[in-house]
C-alpha cells in the first residue's frame, strides 16, 4: 500500500523549527556583539579618564616645578642655586639626593648622548631618586595612591640650559630651564609627559628684555617609546 502525500501542516511545522533556531542564533550573535561593543566603549572611556587624570597631574607638576624655581624655601639656598646651578656638573646628569639643594637639577646631554630626560627613571621613588616629587620644595600636596586618585604623585626634573636668545652676552645671561614632568593615572602604567621652557625674570626688566616665565611647552606623545629606546634608566 502506497503512503499518501505529507499533510501541509506537518510540512510547515518541519520548516518552522530550523527557522526559529536560525533566528535565535542571529539574535544571540547580535547580543554578543552589542555586549562586546559596550565593554570596549567602557574600556575606552576608562582609558580616556585615566589619561586625563595623568594629564592634570602633569600640568600641576609643571606649575610646581616653576614654583620651585621662583619661590625659594625659607633658608634661601635652593632658589639661589638656580642662577648658577649645575655648571660644574658632568654633562647629561641629574643630581640625586632627596632634599639636597641641587636635587633634580640636571645638566643637558652633549654630543651623541641621549637627552637626559629620556634616560631618567621617573618611576624611581626612593630618597636617592634623580626626580623630584610634587611638593618636595614648594610644600604643596598632590593627593595620590588610593581610590580614583593617581597611583603616584607626579615627578619632575629641571635642566639648566644656556640662554641663546638674540642679544644675550655669554656669561652675563640668566639660564633657561627645561622642565620635564611625568604624571600618572590610577594605573601607574598610564603616564603623560610634558615639557616646558622657563626663564627667570632679569633684574630691572626693560621693555626690550627677553620674555620670562613659561614661554613654551609640549606634550611628549612618544614618551614611552623614547624612554624605552634608551635602554637602562639613569
């Protein structure tokens, strides 16, 4: 006896099941994709916030270093040394030593030496570090180390450069200072490096005198690459 034709209802039921499964799989894939996009967006936002925190810390450190240069402590020794600081020091070296009156003051590199700021270890927080933590000589405080605060207080060094401005006489000009700072985010791996140039005001400022104070700055966007390329830190 021959079997009769398959009823239409049964054929439809056989098609509905795989179609439903296909729709569920597509919905699942869309859900996973949406969740992944949301996680990536949240991660990007966290990274942006962390970098912004490090940037603010670095900007604060520039101001702190400038205060270090212009506002001598009570005994006056630190401020007085900036006008003739490090002239007898070896080139490309930063003075170490915590509260030493020349701590964190550097001589620029010469010849084929890498710039001193690329070989200085800004992660070193020991008392013998070559860098100065925020507030060491200004007396200010930068909250850090817990919660949503930066992992560490920002740190800086100050290089003493010769003033090459037009009209300046050798041995008669005041030095120019190149300040390099590194600010940290909540994660210590999030770092922003800024650099500025600063000049003390000459005695009896005249209308034609060279600009003083901060007269230039930049962000070292390739800071980590430059630092890592120099090998061992100073």
